[in-house]
């Protein structure tokens, strides 16, 4: 029930206003969000690289219904990619793009706008020497997102996909996307979804994750295993051994600020470890969903507010 309440908060404009105007210490947000500017994102990427960690950078924002905002988000990625290239960081950093942030939710030709904006970002990423991964959002956008992915992969086959294990359809989607050269990030899922389309209980979601993971690890693609769960990390390593996978044939992914010591441990063992780094002004919805996913995040947030707010 706590998770559902927090996810409802993430969509509440009233609660958002209260949180954003409260005297919450910057250190609370800074643990989970790299900052608000491209320079902040570059600084975070540089710090991660110094620890042997890779990065996937997300300019925060979603569900825009304004064409000007969609264009501004696209341009923010172009600025970021240019700065990463200037700093020589693109070999260890890619970008993650939410299609609803670049126009997918616009009425009428939203899919076309999102495709064209994503194409421009992919062109810039390739020129900078890196790649793009299309983030997945709630289940109503899954078919649209995968359709845009197919279109992009005609010219940019390196474009990554994201699949959410809690959706009933995901195991089949993994089979469709496990071909050679296909980069697929598997996560549990962060949105509140109905029982008709998604597993609800933690145990059921975990089992669905393992089933999907087995498909990806047995396939010819490049699995990107997004989890903070020690059990799933161990299962991934076991599956890699069974499948004879080299350490550079898959990677782990974790969120910025969550289990940083584990991130460093995996990197020190020679595993590819990529950190999902959000930045930008639209941090509220992201932060609330992170708290919903993991009660320890909420406890940290409340302690910080109580002692430093």
C-alpha cells in the first residue's frame, strides 16, 4: 500500500508543489539526482569513470504535451552529448531517452515527432561515439515504443531497448529482442500497472524477472541487467557461467546513489557496471518513484528531511 501511495504522489501536482517548495536539503536530492545541468551530468560521469563505472544519462522529464518542450528536451541531449565528447567521456557513457519527453504523448502526430527527435539524438550519439537506449514507460506506451525502436534500428541498430519484467508480455518480448547485436535492459518496472497486464506480488515479479533474464542470457544479444537485488545479481553471474558468456558480453546496471559500494565491487571484479544517472529540473516524479521502489530510499529521504531540512 505504501508503494501505491507513493506512486500516486508522483502524479500529484499538489504534493509536488509542496515538496518542491519545502526547505529540503540539496543533499537529499543530490544522492539520487546528479544535478540540474549538463555540466552536473558530465561531472557525475567523470566521477563514475574514475571508479571504473559506466554511465547512462537521463535528462529528466516525461509526458510532455508541449512541442516546444519536446524540442528543448531533444536539444538538451544534443548539448549533453557534445559536452561528453569534448571531455572524452563517450566511450563509457551513453544516454537514455524517454520517448514521451520528446513528443510521443503529443496529440495527433506525437509518434512521428518522437521518432524524428529520437533519430536526431541517435545521429548525435553516433557522431559522439556512443549509443542511445529508449526508456520504457507505462504499459500503454509499450507497443508505440517498440515500434519506434524498430524504425530507429533500421539506421541505428545499436539503439538499446528496455523491457519491464512485471509485464505479462515481457518474456515473449525478450525472445523477439534477443537476436545478435540487440541491446536490452531488463528492469523490474517502476509504474503502477493493473493486474490484467502486470504481476503484482514481489515474488511473482522476481520469478518473471528470472524467466526473462534466462531468455536474454541464452540469446545472442547484449543483456543489460538492471537490478539492485543481490539474489538477481548472483543468478545473473550463474547464468553467465552456464552460458559461457564473457564478462564483456553483458552488463549490470544500477541507479545513481543506490548500492554504490556494490557497484564498485562488481566493477572491481571485472564486471561491466553501468550507473543510470538522472539529471535536470524535473526530478520530483523520478525521486518519488525511486522511494516507492525501495523502502530504504524513503527512510533515507525522511531522515535527511528531519535532520537537514
